[in-house]
C-alpha cells in the first residue's frame, strides 16, 4: 500500500496561541513538512485547491513545483484540482511541466470540489456543475492521449488540430478522480478506467464500501481493467492516543464549526470527536498503534491500494505536525506495509 499526506494548506489562528501565520511562513512550513515526508519514505503528497481566506492553496501546481525542487522520491499530486472551473489545457500543461521538473513524479487528482467559490470567481454557472466536470474531464483525458488534439464540447471552445506542449515524462500522465459521496461519480470513474480517491471524512468508513464496489463494477461493465483505490481521511498522530486527541480536537473543531455554520451543521462536541476517532469512525487520530489498527481495519473493508491522511485540519503547531509526519512514516507505514505484505 502507498501511504502519504494531503493538505489544503490551512492557515487559521493557532488553536493554542491564537496567532495567525503570514501566508509566506505557512508555505515555508509546508515545504519543510513535505521534505520530511520525502526523506522519511512516504509515497505521496497531495495539495488541494481552495479559494478561501483560510487556505493558501489556490495554485497547487505552483506549490508542488516548489516541492519538486526540494524532494527526490515522493509523488506529487493535486488533491484535488477543481476541474469544472479550470481549463484542462492549462492543467495538463502545468502538470506536464511538474512531471518534467520532478523527473516523472507528477499526478493530477481531479474532482468537483467541496467548496463553490471558484465557479463565480472564474465565471462559471453552478447550475452546470456536473456537466462542466464531465466535459472537462473528457478533454483532459483526450489531451493525455493525443499530442495533436481535436476536440469539441458545449462549454469550452473546441480545439482543432492543435499541439499541446510540453509533454510529460510519464505516458500517460496519471489522472485520479476524487469522489465524495456520489454513486454516479464512482461508477463513471471506473467506466473511464481511472483510479479513484474516496474521501471519507465523516460517518463510518464501512458505509462507503458501496462506492468502491461501484467503481469496480463500472470498470468491469465497460471493459476496463481494475483500477487503484485510495482512501483519503482526516487524521493526526502523536506518541499517545490522549495527546493526539487533545492536539487535534481544537483545530478540527475550529474548521468544522466554521464550515458547519455555513452549511447548517451543529458545532462539533468533544464527545462526537472522540466517537469519530474510534476504530469504526472516520477520523484517523491516535497513537501509532491505533492508526495502524485503523488503516488495517479499513483495508479489510476496501482492500485499497493507497491511504492519504490530512493532518492539518485547522492549524496544528508546526513542530507537532512534523512529529505526526515522523510517526506516520517511521512507525505506521512500515507496520502497515509489513502486515499487508
């Protein structure tokens, strides 16, 4: 199993001190975190795209390019690129350039996005949310299969006999689709012969098994080979379970309560949080052994090929985040790989 990190580069007031980092300092910390992940042997790092004040991640490909210059082995992915409000040609060019800079370590993870700010920002109609994604994914896949492109669509101007450069080292450039909770998306991803990242950030992971089954069914019913599955979850690791929960809860609550206020959810209680970090809950928070047990428990459900953890749900103090990454790489990852064989 591949194990790695993803982040939206949250920059909220520190849950302990109330201090807010300058975005430049937050990015400096992020690059140090990615360097540690690379040096410690983790497989993947993903940078998500958000266009909100509390995130410093509106341009993932730029951040990943900086990371490419400071790492040697770790794969560099978006997590996700909000494809419905992007131009697929520019996405392909940016990640092809990243692939060249990183000597073949780039990936694109596309999705429809958990926030909507990018759509009015770039002049797109939210009523066309799903159609935009489907059409632009079709163009992105056409780009990676053909150096000379002929393509027509409804929302994006057609391309007639144009060449797109640069071309990446990898052929084809890996494209994953991130799915949150839409059955049609899971089936479509399999039908297209694409790997799927399943975001599990609430409820019980076992409830998401039908999405993995639909992904496999979509591939099988459309003549595609079985494709890889990633589980992407919120989490945090410390030396003890109590320490992990005590560090993570204030940061998690700060972020989830803000989103909840916008979407009509109740504030997160400590009791709810503690329930979510149990073996059958969604949040992967605890000591190294607890996290090992949880990943292996989910592997029994999904048999997945990759697990990515978002440790910075809210602003965790930098040194504590580095320690969490260290524990994930040196304690959790070797044990999970050995158990799975």
